[in-house]
């Protein structure tokens, strides 16, 4: 009995030891396999992190980096116009509305382009310079004073104008001092609102014709 136990005990103990070693090895192998499995995802994560870093677009932080030079913008300075500056008005000369008239030096006859001489074949609107060279003064020819041609005429401008309604005569030498018009004031220089003083006092004329302005006056053809 003793010998049998003495022989079996070492055998049993050796088998137990081998089983333990096998168990330890299997456990170590399992641990290694688990460690490798857990290590692979982390490696993948590291790889994705590195690729993400490579592909990441660099973002410039505010205030970091070299300061940019300010761009100069050229602004054109415009000359300021003076406010309420006095504007010089060009002097406008009053053009004479009536054409030049000519008067015979011998008899005082006045040729007017506005009137012409239709009875002598000269229509109204014919200027004195456009008259034929054979033109003679119609009055001097009738009175037997000879043939007075264009050479016997001189330029003449009327100094007296007559109202076509009441026959009031405006004389430039006299003027109308009682109405503020000085003597020597030409008819062309009268104000635009000038009216005949006689027609303005007559109620019948005022009702029938109204106010008679400068257009209602005609030159008085007297020497």
C-alpha cells in the first residue's frame, strides 16, 4: 500500500503541474488575443486622427499672423462751390423792334419798311437798302422839286409815338415826369407794363379796349 502511494503520488502531481501550466498558457494566449483586438481599433482611430489632421483646413485665428498693410484709397477732392455766390448776368442789349426808317432831307418824307409803298410797287417789309437804284422820293417828285433819289435820304428814328385808340402822343423829349418817366426817355426804354395815360382815365375805353400798352402806339411821321 505504501509503495503504491509512493509511486502514484509523483505521477499525479506531475499531471497536475502540467495541467496548471497548460491553463496558464491558455489564459496568457487569451489575454494576448484580447489585447490585440482592443489595440486594433485604437490604431485605426489614431490613423483617422492623423488623416483628419492632414486634411484639416488651417484656420487663421484673429490677431495672429503678420499684420496687413492698409490699402490707400485715392479720393478726389472736388472744389467746393461758394454758397450764395453772386452770379454775373450778361448784359443784354435791347434790340430795336422797329427797323430803320429814312427821311428825305428836302421835304421831310419818311420811308418806313413796315409800311412800304404799295402804290409804287414796293411791298411792305422792304428795307431801304433793298430799294432799287431808280427809287426817288414820291413827295418831291409830285411837288416838282426834282428827282431826289436814295442819296437824298438820311436815317431817321421817330421820337414821338401816337396812341392808336385815343391819339395821345408820347414825346421822348418831354417824357412823363408826373408818372416817373424822365424827359429824354426813349420809347423803346419804357417799361413793359407802360399804358396810355389817357385811355386809363377814360372808363369807356377801359371797358371796350382794356389797357392800351406800348403795342397800341405807332410812330408819328412828322418832321
